[in-house]
């Protein structure tokens, strides 16, 4: 059986990104997803397909709904709270669409490398101010070793990155 490394790394990344959520996530049908969530999901991602829904809880006990799907030939994970607000998005860039500073970093820092994936992680926060934080992840295969390099929202490399920052709060 041939394994699609990009999709496998994307799914592994999704698990890491949502590590702080309950390990008791359960698959659910689209009929079990509240209308408030479906309304925002379908308006933001029209034409999304191969959708898999999961129900889980955040560290604080908030009910969350996660959709894993393909949209415009990209793998996407979108997480919503019960009010229908999107709290997290993980987008895997298509080959050739990765931000140039990230590709330049790989080209200038590694010999004989293969870009396995480039992901954009966005946490959305709702409170006194509606804002978000975005980080980019470059996964490179060098001599059979996977290396992960993080970038901030300005596409500057981060020497250290706490993966728990990707977790749903």
C-alpha cells in the first residue's frame, strides 16, 4: 500500500495541533452538527468535499466541532465552538503555492531536501477584541529525517515554537 506522505503528515500535524483537546473525540455525521456551525462552514468553504466531522472538547470543557475536508485542492481542518464561531484553522498549501520566504528558507538551508508540507495555522480569539494569531510550519525531509521549522505571521523564522500555542484554548 502506497502512503501519501503529505496527507499523512497533515493528519499527524492535526493530531498534534489539537493535542490539548479531549482524547475522547468522536466521529459524527453532518446531521449531528448544529445549524449555526454548518451555516458558517458552508458559507466560508463552498464546494468543500470529503468532509469528516468530529465532536470534542477543549481543555476548558467547551464543546467543539472539527471538520476535516478538501477545499480548492487543499487539505483543511476547521474547528468551531457551539456558537458557530471558528476557533482554529489548519490549511495545507498546495505544491507551488507556499509563501516564498518559506520556500527560500528550505532552498538556502538544506541540500537534497524535499518539502513534505507547508501549513498555515490560525487561532481565532473572540473577546473584547476579535483577533487571531497565525503561524506557518515547514516540514522538510532531509536524508530520510523530517525537520519542522516554524515561522511567525510575518513569515520570519522562529527559533523556538511551543506547539501548545496551536491547541484550542
